[in-house]
C-alpha cells in the first residue's frame, strides 16, 4: 500500500508476537515511534510498554549483518560494559529487540563545566572496554594494514576525486601514498586491543544510574589502543581546546598504565600515537562523509567536514615526516574545497595564510 512503511509494520508485528510468546509481562501500549537512522541502513524505533519501552531495530538483511552486533553486545555485557541487552533477534528478517537506554546522549550534556567529569567517566569506561579480549562465536576482524590503507584511501577516492573533482599529479599521488604508508606503519606499532571504532559523544549515553552506556559497536575490531580515544576527544560533533585534549590524552595514558596496558611508553610517545592515529581516522572520515553524500544521498554529513579537515591539518602540521602531506592538504586540497564550500572558511580559513 502506497505510503505505508511495510518494514516498520512487519517489525512491529514481529516484536509484538515475540513479546506475547516469550515475555508476556511486557505489554506494548502504542505503535512504534521513530527514534533515528544512522550512517548505515539500520533504523531504530521505540516500542512503548505499560512500563518503560524497548528499542526495535530494522536492519535489512541484504544490507546489514546483525550477527556481529548480537555477539559483541553479549560479550561486552559479560565483560561489564554497559551496552543494551539483546532480547531477541531474527537474522533472516533483519529485526532485533533491544533494551532501551533512553535519549540522554553524552553530546548535549557536554559543557565547559561538565566536560572534565563526563570525559573522565567516558575514558574510564573505554579503558574497561579495551579489555574485552574475547567475543564468543565471533572473531573480531584485525585492524590490519589493508584495512588501514583502504580507509585512508577514501579521502582520495571520494573527497578529492569525486567530491572536489581534482586530478592529482603523479608527484602528489606519491606524496599521499608515502604518507599513508608511514601512518600505517606507526599505527601498527601500537598495543592492540578491542576497538569500538565510533566511540564518540553521539554513541555514548548517560544512564539513569550515572553510568556511561555504549551503543553502535557492531563494527568493532582488534586494533590500535588510541583509536577510540581519538574518536572521543577529536569528535566531529564537538571541539575542545588543544590544551584540554592533550591533558585528557595524558590522563588516559595514566589510566592505561594503571591497568598495565601501557608499560614503558612516555606521554610524548603516546601523544604522537594519538596524533598519527587521528590522521588515519580523519583521512578516512572526510572520505566517508563525502561518500555518504555522493553514494547514499545523506548530505547532512557534509557540514561536519570542516571540523574533521581542521583536525587533520592540526595533526599533520607538527611532524616533519608529514611536511609534504601537510602542504598537499593545505595548498592544493584545501583551496579547492573552499571554492566549493566558501562557508567552510569560518573553520578553515586560518590555514590559508598560516
């Protein structure tokens, strides 16, 4: 029927049927309410109950594999990380029924007055999450050289070539390839741990008991110990002074040492790891935001590119090894971007003359 969301109707009927058969004490009292979609093809709905509510997830099986989400959720809960309980999952239909963590995302709660305390709690939760070494029934993919390089290549393929329409010279291509190889080498030297891959203020929640709730973890891998810290402290959706970020990086290094996960690593080396990991992540993210617009029609992410590109320039500028990459970003790619998006000059214009 035209205008009817058939997937949502099917999802609600499935959820109601499962509750009636398995948890009859949980009684729905209204139809599904849209909560959100995300950068994937998943959609989230709230199912109101007589007492409380649940989250119903539509993850079309031809687009999304929900098995990693369920396996990782159960492993993290067993490890003591606060993630939503998976009540039911039908992998063939692509439906899940989850515990509802509410609507209190970390992002709106972050202010100058609260950020130290809230980031402290988020970093403590992250240290604990890093120690989830086993996911029964599922092997976390390694964040290996191929994956690192494929991700960084998104900047060239989707942002530089397809979004900006630039043709790099052979010399410029060589500069980019050399820098990506250096970044991959440096990142692979870091201690390896559980990596959430999107541990930022829109994927962390403030629970009623004061704990940090963690969502959107289905793309987890085994990888560099600084990756999730970069996601948290150099967030595409909120920016903090560099001095504060460096102080939090030192705090996190101390937390890792306390857990014997960073023996013999100086604060200076850990900061270098953090910056080079940040360069890897932000090369990827700029490319992903362009791809979400070009390929998937999700244009809202374009507004977040200036912040991420600013991070990328700030991370590469201090290191002599990145001089050629920094100049390519600043002198070739940035001017082309500002021609296409003049309003980005508010965030990035200072790089034109520095």
